[in-house]
C-alpha cells in the first residue's frame, strides 16, 4: 500500500518539475512539460483507496486523456491571473466550449445541452463563476456522457477542494462605457468545519438599446396567386431587460463518508422589446400600414435543490436528488396595424398569457466500480402541474405531466486497446390535459460506445444513442392565437413523442502541446415534431405536427495548441453541417459552415484574450434560425486579489444583425434583426477574490438535475 501511495505522489510531483514525453499505456496522459511515460491513471485509481495529499503545484497546463473523459489541470499562472471560475475556464480554452461575453453563459459550439457541475452537483453559470480558482483541482470534460446524463451533449465538471475554515468575498462588475448595458455579480462564502454557507447574487440590466427589424413576407393565396409584403423599421424600436438572480447554499461534506447540499434559488426575468415599422403591400394598388409590435415577458422562478451522497464500502456510491420548482410567468404581446394615410385601425391583437408551473423531480442512483469496469443504475421521475390562462380568449388550459426514466449502464476495459459501454434507458411519458384525452407513451433509449486506443497519442471512438423527446403544453394546446392580420398559431392535441437516432465517429489525438478531435455524426428523427402552415378559411394557420423525418450530417474539428507554454494558447473549433427536413408537405435542405476560435496571451500579470464566433445556423422544419457573428478583444491585468480589464465587442463592424428565414410555400419570410447593443460595445471589467483563513478538503457529488420552465409565450413573429 505504501508503495502505491509513493507512486501516486511521484506522478503528481512529475507534473510540476519535468519535460513532456509521450505516455505508453492504454489511457494515455499528455501533460505539457511533464514526463508521464509508463503511467496508467485509470489502473492506479482503481487499485488504491482514496488518499488526501498535500497541495501540488502544476507549473504547466495539463490535458489528460482517459477512457471516458478528458482531465484539464490549470497551471499556476492561470490560477494566479484568474479571480473566479469563469475566468479560469476562459483561460483553459476547451475546444467546443463557448463563453458568451454578453451574458457570461457557457454553452457548446453545436448548441446541444451542456451539463455544468461542481463535484458532480448540478450548478448554474453563476456558481461556476463563484469558484475560487485556487480551489480547483481539475476540470473534467466528458464529451460522450453516459446514459444517466439524459440528453446532455457534454458534461463539464469542476473538481474542487472544499474549504474547512475561513471565507471569501468575490465579485465581478462589468459596466459599459457607451451603452445601457451591464453585468454585476457578487458572492460571499463562510466555512466552518465540514459546513459551507454561501450567498451569491447577479444583476444584468439592459436599457435604451436600439433594435430594428426588416422583414420580407411572401404569401401564396388559396387560388395560387402570390404577393409580397415588406416591413421597414422606423425610429422608436428598441428593447430593455432587467434580469437578476439570488442563491442561498449550504454544503456539508465528510470527504470519506457523505455529502449533503441544499440550494435555494430565485431567478427573475423581465424583458420588453418593441418594433415600429411601415408595412407595404407590394401588389398593384396595395396599401401601406403603420405597424407596432410590442412583447413583454416577466417570470419569477424559485426552486429548492436537495442532494445527498453516501460513499459505501467497496467503491460503491448511492446518490439521491430532490428538486422542487415553482414558476409564474406573464407573456404579453400587443400588435397593431393602422392605415398610413387615414390612421384607421386595421389590425388589433392583444395576446396575454399568465402561466403557473409547479414541478417536483426525484432521482436515486447507484454506482459500483471495479478495477476495469463500472456499473451505474438509477431511476428518475418528474411530475409537473401546468396552467396557462389565455386572457383574450378567456380560456384556461391545464395539464398534469409525468416523465419517468429508469436506466442502467456497464463500462468495461478489455486489455490495453479496447474499452466500451452498453446502456439501456426506458422513458415513460404521461400527459393529462384538462377536459381532453390523456396519453401515455414510452421510448426505449439504448446507448453503445466503443473506443480503440491506436497508440500512445491517438484513439478512435464510435457512439450510438437513441434519444427521446418531450411534449410541452403549448404543443398540445388547441387555443388559437393571432400573429398578425393574416396568420394564426395553435397547438396540436394529437402530436406524439418521437425518437432521435445518433451515430458518431471520433478520432482524438493528443501529443505535447497539441490536442485535436476530428469527428462526424449523423442524426435522423422519424416522426419529428415540426411546424407546418396551411390555409383555413381566409387565415394561414401554423401548428406543430409529427412530420416524416429530420436529418442532420455534421463534420467538426476541435483543436487546442499551447504554442508557447505559459504564454500563448490557440483554440479553434470549425464545423460544417447539412440538414434534410422532410415534412408531410415539404422537403428542404440547408448547409452551414461555422467556427469558434480564441487566442490567449498571458505574461507579467497581463492577459490579452481574443474571440471569434461565426453564425451557427440551425434549420428545423421550414425555419432557419441564424446565430451570431461576434468577435471581441479583452485586455486585463491581475494584481494581488484584483483583476482590472477592458473589453470591446465587434470593434471592426458597423452593423450587427441576426437573420431568420421561413421557407413555407404559403407564408414564408426573410427577416433581419439589428441592434446597437453588441457592435463596438466597450466595457470595463473589475473582478476581485478576497480570501481569509482558508483550508481545504476535497469531495465529489455525482447527480446533475434541474427542472426546465413550463411557461408558454404569446405567439409572435
């Protein structure tokens, strides 16, 4: 046993003192400027008990490739120059991870679901921001999550040391110097023994911001004739938002035995946008109308998250999670058209929806680990009571919804070159709308993964998964809402859940200063729920329905190069995808190229960071939803407990716009939304991290759960 302890201590010491050479094992380790020859991390972890070691300083950022995840070890300089967990994540530059500088959100390049965790516990971006960088042992990036993670495309888990004394006061203020824009966040933590008490709050105001919309609508009438109507934006269009949130958290940790966490959250969202424009009927003799389109959305969302983990003997874990959530929402849309010449009212729409959703989620998981294998099983159930009051229609729509999920997964390593996992999940959905027929559906959700380690630097992986879908109340609601004077929107009580099949092939290469992953995947979803439009009387009605198939083919490359270790790091994630949308009455194809890239230069306390994000456009049904073109530069300086910076977004363009299109035969459109919020936005960035009396212990929580909103928005353009 003593030999094993000394071996592990020697491995960790190597990280801080030696030069880079390749590993020679089946789960290779690549550490920049670290000799890891002959080391098998997985075998060591499986053969020794949990051991608490003194702190080890990693002088160069390390990327460790394991069988089921990638481990990133921040270096001493990255930790010193970061004042919170979000800043450290930016410096790690994980390919495929996007940090939006306008709201500090963390997402994946391909916009699939990203599961964020701290020691396995479900967290938000703000809680990631609230980590003191010196607490972080490593960051685990799982780009092929197991079946118990549901539909997550990736998992990002921060493994941290939990302080046993003292406290911290952290914050980040980012006011704009030239816009009505700001982001403000602060956190206070106090530790005593095995307990930690914390509060964090954030505020993101947006005000007096210009916004415009240009719109070209193409109509085909029931008799086959066609015409075009255009919308020209006028002064007076704009938007504002007042978002804020608060979290009270208690954590109890006995590292070798158990963990308990209780988190009380309150989020409040409030935004308003309005468009003013002139609508012109391009037909001969067509009229012009003044148009006013105003949308307001307000929500209040408290939630309570309770988590308990017990570390049993013989490498066994049992985990339990309970989440309760209540949300009230207010979605209001006013739409008016008046004759430009006479000011006579032509269209007057007032859609107000008041929603209430109460949800309870419970999950229990079990995990058992052996030397070369692991078994995980669990059961999860979510029950929601949803109510939407359509004020204009004088209708209240209610639904009880239950989703149950049971799963099991087994991972096994065979020899020095092969490992894989087989999992099976079963979902049972029950929808009971008030005064309408209830429905019960089930979906089997198998998952298979196989990896072949080619040599010390590269591996090949194949993934297959069958995923389920969830139906929301607005999809089922028969209530008809007016969109404008021509179009209406409604749900469809007859839609059914569908399955999505995904096949993926990845090649990963890690050597010295370079990390790269080349991949391709294909998905198809027979019976996918997608919109459709058709004439009903003198109106065009839009609703969802089960269509024939939705397909996507994507090729992607994720790269990270530590060009000058400790000084210069480059990251790039380009990709290309093609969509085939096969509806009951339409067929569309669409191609899109996108890239996310960043550069980080750090030395003498200064950091220069640059980002580039091009449009990641998505196509679903007959609608193209455009992404953002954003680039930015940030210069910062770290001094003791403080970090001072200045950032500018889109400094080299004069026009920021997001496009969307609909290719429907009867009512298609091409739309561009512009705003002055992003272009040449100049901000200060002040961060601090003041600690006192800190001592640390490590612990890890495994379950990741949250409850999504059940609110419905008023139909609009």
